[in-house]
C-alpha cells in the first residue's frame, strides 16, 4: 500500500508519542543546568559558524540587561563581540527555544518529561514586542520581568497537578490546531488543566495564545530522545537550518532560506530572516507541518503556496514506531518535512512579519 492509499492517523495516534510527558515544574536555568556559566546564552538551531543574525544578537543584549551582565546595550554588544558572553545551541543541553530567543542564567523554564528524562524550554513572555522576535524595545525587558514574577505561581500549580501533554495535544488537534502555527486550542486546554492558577497569572497565560508553544516544544524534545527517534535534534539559527542524527556527535546544516507564508501588512518591504527556531522539533515529531489535515484553516490560508501533497506528506516520511520524521523515508520518497516557522525581520526592526513554513532540502537527510 502506498501513501496515497493510506488513511491519515487520528488525533490520538499523533498524540501517542507524547504519552508520559508532563509539565512537571518551573525552574530557573541555573537550577536545571548548573554546569552552564552565567556568561553562556543558549540559542535555537545548530552552532553559529560566524556572527549571529541581528535578531539573535538583539535578544542576547536584552538577556544581558535582564541578567545585569551589562549596564547598557553598548556594553552588552562589546561583551558578545569579544566572546566574554558566548552563544551555544540550546538543544545540545536538552533545551529548546523559540525563534530568536536566547536563554540566560536565571530565566524561568518549563520542566517537561517524566521521572527519568526531562527537557526544558523558556516560558513565553507574551505577544510582541518579545524576546523571541529579537526585539530591542524596552517593553521586551518588562515582559521578561513579568513572566519571571509569574514563575512562582506557575511552579506551584504544575507541581500540585502536572499537566498531561499527550491529552492536551490530542484535544488541540481535535479542535483545529496543528500544535505549531495554531496554538489557541492548545492554550485553552492548558488553562483548563491548570485549574489552580490565580486570576492574575491566568490572565497572563490567556492573553498569550502562544504561551503553550514552548511547553509543547519541550515535550517534542523529550519525545525525540525518549523514543530514540532517527533525528534527535532539529532547528534553524537564521543562517543555517540543521539536524543531528541519532548517535551523531555533531549537527549537519544547510543554508537557511526564508520561510514562505502569510505576511502581516505592517512591514511589507522588510526582508525575512532565514529559518529560525527550535520549534521545528514539533514538526519532526509529527505535529505542525505533518499535522496539516487537523488545521483546515491553515490549509485554506496557504492553499496557493503549500506543496500539492501537504495534507498527506506525513504518510511518506514518518517512522511508524517513533512517530517522528525518518531520514530513510525522506530519502526514499524524495520528500522533506514541512516545518512551520514564524517569519522574522532580518534587520531586527520589524520583529514578527508573518507566519509560514520552511522545507529543508532532502540532501540534508543523507547519511
């Protein structure tokens, strides 16, 4: 039976790889990864071979101001340029981070997993302007401080009642999310699961439909390792898109072209940054671009630009055992996964420009 004759698995099947994953705790980075020096900032995607793109550098400046590693942006720039503050891939440390966001020493993290294996992701601080969009606006720092202040309430809630993320993902899929570009239903399911939240923190989470996204990213990071998926890491840094095969000691990369998608009208002439973000782990775990049939609104929005087989591509490239993208199937079908990624301004001024998708070259999956 070929892919054309197969039925798309149901929501329960897509959520199955996340079975056992719970949002367990909220802790600062230094508690989760005590081996990391405070002068290390963690970024999305593979290691940089040269200078980071502008949005990542601007996020690093904000992180240094947040940590009081620098008194102002000018000093922060010098610390980064001199190597006193250095950037390392988050996934090398069991963490995933969205878009241009860097993760510093005391930022609060969602701790996701089970008793034996855990993965981490920073808490989403709110809508634009925000660190994940690489913004230098002062409000970005204020949002970071607000989410850090909310960490105590979030910690108490999930410790008292850990959130079952497989159940959350199944509910979201049934209600029109593919759990990457569309996360409103997932965020509502999260709020439903977190009945013990105080009113102020509940309002903070409800006001940011993307709050749930990094939590699900951490669940995907956990699932890739829990099930020994063929690809253990995947993401873009704005310059390169890369992946790391199971058992490999290094990333492999390809030049990161810009995502294709729907642009917002505010910055029509801004140049889109190359593919960026660790949220690609969701698509490599069978969600996002591999779950498009569950998000008819996205299929309609992108109907003129998606590949003709977008709704059924997962049948050609997903490993049945792990529920994740299988390089052997990619090579055999000559089809690469569709990765849903937001579109950022390469120049660092426009922030979020739209939402779209990126398709890495099949050659990246060669052994």
